[in-house]
C-alpha cells in the first residue's frame, strides 16, 4: 500500500539568519508540525543555494551550547569548519555529513571554511536536530565525521540515479551513521525521469525535502524546495524526477516521551531544562574560545 501524503509545504516566504553565515528556511517546526508528530526530528533548517560572496571574515555561528539531542549537518555545496569544547574540529565538504551527539552538553561553533570563504561560491546545507531518548541524554558528547567517500552508496536501476545512505538501510546497504533510535536518512540524486522506490515502516514519522528539482511523490507533485509530510498509513514511497533532482528522505521511529525545550537544550522536563542552564552557567559543558 502506498504511503499517504498528509501535506505538502511550499518553501517559506522569507529566510532567517542563523548567525551571519547560514541563510535558512525552516520547515521543522516552521510548517506548524507538532513535535511529537515528527519525532524524533526536532528541527530542519535548509540553507538553499546562496552565494554570500568572497570575504576574509569567517561567517558562521559563534560559540553556543547544545544538550540532550543530536545535530546533523549535510553539506551539498560549500564547506563548513567546526570546533567544540571536547577538542574536536574538522571541515565538512560537499557530500560530507557531521553527526554531532550533544548528549550531556557541549559548546560548539561552526563557520564557513577559510579557503571557501575567501573565494565565495554557492553555499547549500541542511541541518537536522534529532532527539535523544531520556536514557541517552546524559551520554558523553561526541561526533561522527561521515565523509562522502565513506557513505553507503546504491546505484538505482535503469540509470535512475544514486542514493547516499547516511543512516538506516536501503537496498541492502547500511549507512555509516550510528543512531540511538531507528532512523533512515537517504540523500537521493535522481536523473530526469529517474524513479526511487522504497518501503518505510508504517510507524515511522516520515518526510522529505526537495533540495533541487521537481518530483512526483506517490503521484503528487512536489516542486523545488517543498517539504512533504507523510501520514502514518501505508509503507511504499515512490519518487519520480521530472528533471534532475535531489531529495532528502528522512524517517524515524517516534520517541514516545515528553519534550521540554529551551533554545539549544532539549530534555524531558522543565526541571531538567533548569538544570541544563545551571550546568552551562557553571562551565560544565567545557570551554571554547
């Protein structure tokens, strides 16, 4: 049975700025989707392709905390550098993914990589926030650097295109990301008239973002930069490209726990939020210049 579509959301009218380096359109929770309806996903920001121009100033987001969830940054165009208070640092380039588990708390900053910043060029990124279950919110902070070369790759039949399996399993290939709850994250590149088909468990909350191009999703049109939310009815998903297209498909088993959030802290109760703020103020997330 084909999975039913609950709604298709057009690109928001105006982008917002995160720091001075990320010009984003927000779909979760911006599309008025209740948090539990799209659990375990908490946020989806999309920096549609945009040229900030060359600069000696490293645009980005200065030091900020995270606790109780994971951030997933997917690079399509441009390069992002990052540092955190656990001593980790690195650069993600097109095709790379940074999967950071904030867990018990971390300080973090991310900005346009120096060489990219100096020359400028199109910058295109997606950032997801993925919730952690209560039992894992106190796990030590860490991150997974998932390179384009190490991504699970599946070539589709009939020269339809390619799937980068970031998390979960498609076509017998398992993505490199380790997740705390069942999550599928597929970066799908389709040629014109190419078709992608898969089954997603009915209990998964499932959505997709049309990063580029135009596609038909289970027979309904989804134009460039639109966001599709599926009902929890049916399992089969079929995506046909009307032209060369890039689609990000995400699904996950919902975490059936209360959500309490305040800015960069996501816990289960307000008391835990207050404790997170106290821990941050007392330097328990470490230090980062």
